[in-house]
C-alpha cells in the first residue's frame, strides 16, 4: 500500500497548495514533502513493494485501478527529485505538487494528462498551446494501443514537441536578453517533467519498438537545442537568464540522451540504453539540484544587492562571502567542472556516443564525429557561461551604490540552497547510491528485467561507461584535488606572507579612485561582453563571414522589398487594364496557334 499512500500524500499537498490561506499551511506542506521523500526512498530501496498482488475481477476491478495508479521504478527518481525541490522551495507551489502527482502516476496516459495540466503553470506564451496539443495527441496515440505501426511511426513527433515546450527549449541561439524569462523554481519542475516524459513515452510506452532512425533524429534535435541554450546562457544580460539558458542547454542534453536510449533499444544494445538512461537519471539529481541552489541563491542575493545585471554588479565575493561561495559551487556543478555531476554527465555522454553502432568507412563515422564535436561545443559554452557569470558577479569591483552597500546573507537563508547543493555534491562524489536507488528504472529502460547481467549492476564508487570501455572515479579525483590544495595552503602558510591587505577588497591594490569615479574607471574592469568577445576571437571565423552574411541578409531584404513593390504595381496595372490584357492574350494565343500550323 506504499504506492497508494504516496499518491494520497501528493494529492493532499496539491489540495493544500490550492487553498487561499497558503502561509498558514506551509508547515503542513513541508511535512508532506518530507513524508513523500521518505516513501519514495522506501519504494526505491524495496522495489518489490511496488507490485500489485491482487488479480483483476472484471474490467473495472480493484486490481485494475491499483495497476493504473501504480508507482513504477521509472517514476521514482523523478518523484524523489521533485519532492526535494518542494522541500527546498519551502512554499506551497501548485506546479510542483501537480508535477509530482503527474510523475508518480505510472500510467503513460495519466502522466500525459497531468503534464499537460502542469504546462500552463510553468510556461507562458504562444508555445504552450502547441505543447498542450502535442501532449493531447501523444496521449491519444498511446490510448489507442501500442500495436499500431502508424501510431508508433508518428508518436515521437508530439512527444518531442511536448518535452521541448515543458523544458523551455528554444532553437533561437541569441535570444537570451529578449525572449528568455528569468529562471525560477517552476523551471526545475518543467525540466524534471520533460526528462521523465522522454523516458516514459519514447521508451516505456511503445516498448522500444521505435526505430533507430527516430533515435538518431531525436539526438540531433537535442544537440542543436543544447548548443542554442548554451549560446543563450553566454549572451544573457542578467544572472537569472544565464541560469535559464544553462538549464535549457542541459535540457537539450536530456533530449540527446533519450535519443541514444531509443537507439540502444532499437538495435538490441541494452548496455547503451542502460548507460543513456542512467545518465538521464543523473541529470535531475545533479544538475537540477545545482540549478535550484543557484536560483535560490541568486534570488536571495538580488534582495540585498539589487537586480543582478551583469553590467552593473560585482565584488560579491568580498561583500557577501557566504552567498558568493554557495553560488560559485552551484555554478561549478552546472557548468560541468570535473569531477562534479555535470562533468560526469558529459563523460557518460561521450562514452555513449563512442559506443554507438557505426557502418564501415568514413560515412559511418561522420555522425558520431559530428555528435562528439557538438558535445564539445556544448561543454565549452556552458563552461564559458559559468565563468562569465561567476567572474562578473563575484570578482572585480561593485558598479552601483546598492551593490557596494550589500551585506552577506545570514546562514538561515542559505539552508535550502546549501541542502540542494549538498544533494548535488553527494551525487557528484558518490554516484553509486543514487544509481543503486534507480537501478530498477535503468533495467526497465534497457529491457533487462530483474535479472540484470553483471555489467549492468552499478558500482558504489565509480561510473562505468556504456560499452564497458572506461571507468570514472570522481572520489579519487576529488581527493587528488584536495591534496594539491592542501599542499598549496601549507606552502603559503610556511611562506609567511601577510594574511590581509591594507586596501579595500575590490580595489585590487589599485590607487584610490578620483571623486567623480567612486567605483574606479569602468574601462579598467572586465565586463560581461569581454567573454563573448573572447569567444569571437578564439573562433576567428566570424570576422571573415560577418560581412558577407550581413550583405546577404541586406540583399535578401532588398529583394523582398523589390518583389513586394513589383507585386503591388503589377496588381494595380492588372486591375486597371484587365480587359486590354485579356484581348492581348487572345491575340498572342491565336498567333502562336497559326505559327504552329
């Protein structure tokens, strides 16, 4: 009865979140999220409790209802992540409760309906209508049965549209300042729902009968979306939109991993599907928790230092050391620094790409090489976006009086962010316990059943590659980095250098500023545009193609305006001399007829 109890708890949280007096119900909501987390952990530790022992009595028997409202191993990792998000957010937010209830229902049709309900609450704009239509179409196709070939042939299209809208992905790479809204807690719920949707309907619903060509197409779309998200994160103008762009990039990586899982299922490569599924399980637990910690920290910092526009903020490492350190650690996980969860996800992604089946010759190697190059570009964009945000906000000098007067946050306001960061760090350093909790879901994705082979069993201290070609030990790398840092610290202490500087922290040893420049000369401080310019300088190709590209765009616009003018003039002349044109056409046709004889 634990699955039914979990669903009842989540339903109670949803009912309480809909009440008008929310502040009075916050302790009840926090207790409900804690109970849901405990029940989820119990079900993950003992997967046998999720089975329904009753036999169906008639078409609408009790066992049939329990089978529909079950919590299967594929749902549990995402339920645990959403419960952690709800407990850390500390508010009775309706989107989180709806998302948790939608994920917990193991039936694909009920999940599609629940996700379509959550979509208008976590997203806004014209794309929501397309997402709801795509979700209704996918649900109708699944309700019609998984035996029809035509249904399976078109099912990935609405599912992909639905997941893309849920996770807030966009193919526009340079829309960070205008079309991307600031990140908030609901974005994490949409990210988790999108990841679960990709596994639920593309792998579990059709029982792996989707062809490998669909998996390759889905992976290509995910790679393009990931590069667009990384570019938006690199060009965004404030901290919240940078986090939204980074979360979009990781959403594109999730789509790519789902495509790899489909390829593994279609080509009878269970270890490839298992590796992609486990990597997809690591995304919400590692990246999602780090993104939530960064979102909570940025919102708390903004209350003290004002809007975190990258061109106006700086010096937070000296003014707000606790909050600055929390934000820096969260960014380190989100921008894939080794050996944290982001780097582990990208490492597993590369190993899965190397394990893809390839045809002989150069033609068979080109898709894998393109995918590897795209993964490298995504990794570089995320790293550059994280360095740009961290260096601009934390280092340098403050640029506004409100930022210069900011004080550090009390430890109590950082508890939620530090808890999320602790979960992300635990999954990064010791991924074995999390993979052990999600082992049943991974075997279900790979189609291995309960009797998994030895190579499919997770290790407690390491991550194994999809093809068994390599092993990643994050704890060993962390110990090595700690040892090197300890040696540097001891050597600096033995050197006897001064522990403090007699200048203000953000002056960086520079002479006093003149009265008309209280924060120093702005031309001497690195701004957010420097990192984008460095990318242009590193590539060096945009300078060669920038002029021809702009000329081509101008030529196309001139041609469009000329064509519109010619069309308008032709329409006016035709309407004015219609009868003369008809007579001329009759004469020309008669002459051609005579000449043909």
